[in-house]
C-alpha cells in the first residue's frame, strides 16, 4: 500500500472505545491525523460487548467524530483490536509417531497444525494458534522440516475467547455499518508496538493495567508463551473509594491526584464540596489495598506461567493504571516486578497531529493496529455531475424540477454512493476471510490426495504380490 493511504484503527477497551486514523511514513514512523474516544458506560463490560445496539451506536458516533478530520474522505473499513476478560491461552501438544525413520515434511507439519486447530474447547473459539517448538528426541526446533525421526511433538499455544465475544463484536459493527478489514487480539498488537525485539527474545511480561481488567502477556524466545486477563482494574479502586461516602467523580479525582503516595501528615484531610472532608490516610489505605490485590494476582499468574525465573528483560507496564502516582515504588516491592519499566509511549515514533490523543500508556493497541494495517481504509467521495445537472450544480438551485429539495437529493445520492462503496469493501473482506478459511482445508485436501495415492499404490503392490503367489 502507498505511504499516503490512511489506516483506521478501533480499540474496544473496558472503559471506552477509541479510534484513530493515521498513515505510515517511508521512514517507519507514524502520523496520526484524527483521534476520538467514546465512553462505554455499561454496554461493554470488562472489554466484552454486552449490549450490541448501544455498542453499534457508540461506533457510529465515533466514526462521525473521526470523518470530519479527514478532508472529505469517508471511512470504509477499520482494523479492530479486541480483548476482554474471557481471553486466555491454553497449551496443547500434538504427537506423531512413525514405524520407521521418516523425514519431516511440510505435509506432516500441516497435519499436526490442523489437528491442533480442530481441537474443541466448549464455549470458546481459538482466535490464534502460536507454534512454540517441535521436539525431536532431546532437541527443540522451530523448523523441523527436513529432519529424520520416528517421533515428533508439536507444542502449540492456543489463544481462546468465549464464543460470544467475536459474535457480539461482529454484530455491533454490522449494525453500525462499519466494515472490519481485520480483527486482532489487542494485547498482542500492543506488545508489537511497546516491546523491543530484545525484550521479547530475552523474556518479559507485559502488564496492561486497564480500567476493569489487567492483562498479562509473557514472551520468551521471541514468541508469546502465556496470556491471561485478571478481571479487576483501576476502576475497582474508584468504586472502593466510594465506600468513604464519596461521589464517583470525587473518588476518581482523589485517585488520580494522590495515587499510591503517602500523605505528609497522618491526620491530613482534603476538603470536598458541601463542607465535607475525608482523611487522606484512609484514601491511601483503600487505594493501596486494592492495587496490592491486583499486583498479587499478577505475580501469582507470572508464577503459574512457569516463566517467573526466565524473564531476564523484566516487566513492562502499560495502560491507564500506570499513571497512578507512586507506581514505581509499588512495583519495586515485589520480586516478580522489581525490574520494571513503564511504557508511556510506543517504541515507534508517532506524531499526533490531533487536538486529543490517548493518555500516557494507552497508545499501544491503536499504534499497533495502525502499523499492522495493510489496506487503505478511507476513500474520497467525488460526486458525479451529469451533463444535464451541470447547470444546476453551477447555479446552486435550491429545488429540483420536481419541486424537491436539491440538497436532499444530493445528500441521498451521497448516502447511496457510500453504501455502494461500503458494500464493495465488505465483499472484499468476506472474500479474504473465505480464502483464509480455505487455507487449512486446502492443506488437508492435498494431504488426503497424497494419502489416497499412497493407498492406491500399496493396493496395486499387494495385488501384484497376490498374483505372483498364485502363479
């Protein structure tokens, strides 16, 4: 795609849906031309679409806020990052044994991948399959093709989500008439934008402190090794503070202003409206208790992953939660997170030519989607002027010959043209998905053909043997 083509990214977060429009430059940097976000207030819960109609309306509002910044261009398709509390990983091992030493072929590897892809997880779909290593004897290989063996083990990490997650997301975009160019797993996209190659190779944990969820992704040897979502986040701190007889906006303000820092005096108080006040020591205790619970859960999951002692690059933290004051000191108290850095910006250079932009630590998913997008998402609408309408266009008549509003007629034609172009984009997206679905089935057909040919040859051989014996 050309470097001046615009890419549109939308992130379904646990507190808001955010969108950005940008272009990739030839030097590898990114220019963002438009950004907007819409609060989800209950209809997206912990990153998962709950109310389809309200989510669709939210998406429509978001598109309507982005398009005016695009100099006459309209958004035809978007790249989407999805996550949510049902997202998690499961390891699976596929084994193949041979009666005699056999050279591993592409067909054998494809057959093993197909066996893993068809594994059933009740109520869940496999969103992504990540090959870990192949074990032959005592050796672990990334590329086993061409090696002779009698037994091979393939280890796969399957990233799962509840079946309703993608269904509800797709329906929301369909109702909003927004075509999905491609959907990606948000934590993985963020990792591409925030982590260095060295961190992924040496081993690191990416912790995204979100509003209603905290996501943990572990990398080692350059690939994903573990993924889980803890269903608590910084919004839980706000709700806890409300127990001090605070309004939600007051609790949020105190959380952001004081964070995890200790008050200077034990009896220090902060004044609220209506002659009310609250003791800062209590505010600190509430914030610290909930954050410590989140951090304990993160450390427990790091231990459960089996990679606690292999994260030589430490922990990388992102998300809105990293803006809590005193975050550095809190992380240093735990051995699992003592070596941590806060990823406030993406690793790639990004120029935000927008009036608004994501808060510190919350750029990862949008930047990753924009960098990974490979198809233009916007088109410029050029109304077709027919010869018989040329005079009307020049004179700017207010009414048509039938007495109807000329502006309404132009608006109708504009809507029809948009619908036509969006239908074309949707058709292309559907064709691309069908090609992806046909990839594995094509492999299986080739394997079946090879198997049938082999069986026919064996059958001919046995028939010849029987004929010789009879003679």
